[in-house]
């Protein structure tokens, strides 16, 4: 990624973070104790806040798993609330990055970096879905910022983010229903599992895409 793009994304990330660390810490503690009492609404709020301006690492995930283990029949509802809340927060970040990115590149460049632009044009769905479905500790918000900066089509962003978040939260809800506290401990302590999962998703996507391209070439040669 070109240095100008990296600098801009870093600037956006810094602007989205709270400058007063002590205040942010107190606010996070208050949210952790308050939101669980609100059930599905609290889950929506937690997911929205985490995906927008204030990081709440694993708060939504553990909250979702706990609610799903306590009320298994409501698990799809909790998944939907978490996914829609996260989508709402991501839309805020996306539009801030998109508008800021337009101004940045109009003033500094005649066009976006060619390498990144071409990659997004050829793999728009993967650029959105894979980060959205990736488990902790894979970072998510920097990808959302990049999607806005480099002009991922809004419909692709909207549907891809919703699908990716729904898949991730459904998996967590399922684990919460069937494994309870054991699943929460796994999410808290796993690291390599996330890296392997993301790598498998990427390899699967590239394999499917290559097979599709090969099939098109084969049909075009036979015509």
C-alpha cells in the first residue's frame, strides 16, 4: 500500500480514537456493565459503538455468546441485532473515510493508487466479506476505512459487510448455545485459530475465483 494511502488511513484511525485514554477507559467499563442489562437492544448498541468510534474488543462477541447460552431460542434475534448494529457503525466509518478520501486524493493525487484500485476493482466482494467475517484478533475497522477511502461501491460494501458480520455472529451464537462458558474461554484465548481461519477463507476464495476464470477461458476457446 502506497505511503500516502497508509498515512491517510492512519490519520482517519487516529481521529476515530478517543484522545483521553482515562475517559475512554471509564466509558468502556460503564458500557460493559450497562449494556448487558438491555438484552438485544444492548447488543445492538454495543455492536454499533464497537464498529464506529469506540473500540470494545470482544464485548459484543462475549455478550452475544452469553445471551445465546441463556436463551437459545433467541439466538437468531441476537445475531441479527449484532449484525445490524455493526453494519450501522461501519456505515458511519465508511462514509467519513469515503468523503475524506475523495477530498484527499483530489488535492494530493489525480487518481487513487493504481495497485490498490485495481485490486479492489477485481476483488470487491473479498475485500469486504473476508475482513467482516474474520474472528478476533484480526482487526476490522482499518479495512472498513480502506473500503471507504478506495471507493468500494456502497451496495457491495453494504451487502458484504452485513453478510460477513452475520456469518461471524451466527458462528459465535451457535458456539454460545452449544458450549457456553467453554466457547467464551476459547474466543478469549485463541489466536492462531483466527489466523488459520482467515488464511483458509482467502485460499478458498482465490481457488474458487481461479476455477471460475479457467472455466470461462475454456468455454471461450470452445466457442
